[in-house]
C-alpha cells in the first residue's frame, strides 16, 4: 500500500511538472517561418537536433556544422527568455557557414536561469574543439556571464546580444574578451546597457546597431503585437539588423 501511495504521488507530481512545461511553452514566442527554414540542412550547413541526457524539460539542442569542414572553434548560444530556441537558427546558420560549430541550447521552460549549466554537456560532447565562445540574447546573455564567471577556463570569449550581467555575475575582474551588441531602439535594455560597462571586463567592445531593437535579435513571432512587451519599434528590417549583428559577432569570434 505504501509503495502504491508513493507511486501515485510521483505520478501526480510528474503530471504537474509536465503541465507547467506545456503552459510555459504556450507562453513562449514561437519561431517565425524563416527560422524553421533555417533548421533544414543544405549543401552548406548540416543541422542536427540532439537531446540532453537526463533533462526533463526542453532537452533539445541544435547543432549547426559547415559542410566539408571540421571546425576547430565552437560557439554555444543561449536563447532569450521565453523564446523558442529555434528562433535563432538563421544567425546560427550564418555563423556556422563561416566555419564554426554552432550549438543553440534549449532551456527549461525557455528560461536560461534554469539551465545555464547545460553548456557543460556541449563542451564534453564536442571535446575535440578547444576554443569555445558563448553567446546569448537578453536573459540568455546575462546567464552566459554567470557561466563564464563560474567556469572561466572553459570560455574564450562572450558575445552578449541586448543584455548585460547583473552585479552578481559581474566580470570586471575577469580577463575574458567580451563584445556587447544591441540596437539603438532597444526598449528592453535601453536604460541598463550603457551602464553595463562597470560589470564587464576592461576593453569590452560595444556595438550599437542604429535602428535595431530587442525583438529583432531573433526570428520569433510576437503577433498580434509588432514587438515583444516593453520593446520599441525598429526602424531597420530584421534581416538588416541580423546582418549587422552576425557581422560584428564573426569579426569578434575571428579574434579569439
């Protein structure tokens, strides 16, 4: 009888957890058609969906690899909060096409605070790559800073998109290359980004995309609203903002 009771409790608890996962996913921003198209392999980049072991919630990660090349450098990317990880497939494909192994890591409930250590599995799996940079958008950008603070020897550089570390994750005492890229119209972080220099290492590069915003850092659907809550409209296209962000990211990665 006791075993039956314990089994029933576990069953109900698991049911509740999976229900919460479904609710969280329902509230997350889904990928746009352009992002789903970028998830398909072609003659230039192969795309593979893999599973994190022992991960119950959003265990997927997506590997982008250039065709006909064996990359020696890797780039791990953490999505923004409540954004489907596949929404970053277009920039991941562009970076992979330039010769990098790129891995987008899904997060539990689409929130990086619950899965910021997942990069450890990626580095273990692709142990032939010795130079790793981490990138992240918004909340994902804040938590790659936490990862770098916790595991400084594992990270060769950070690419922060529209984000800044909190005082708890500050890196101003760390000797690590960092680039911070954001749009001039970013309503999500316009008040904190200019002040983030005090939390980042000396020599951090700041790149402002004129007319860019927070929403266009990925290819995710915010309909019926034109932008996500709290953001400002962009005055350049998503494709143009992405082109500039990817160009700045690659210029930085090539220096590592």
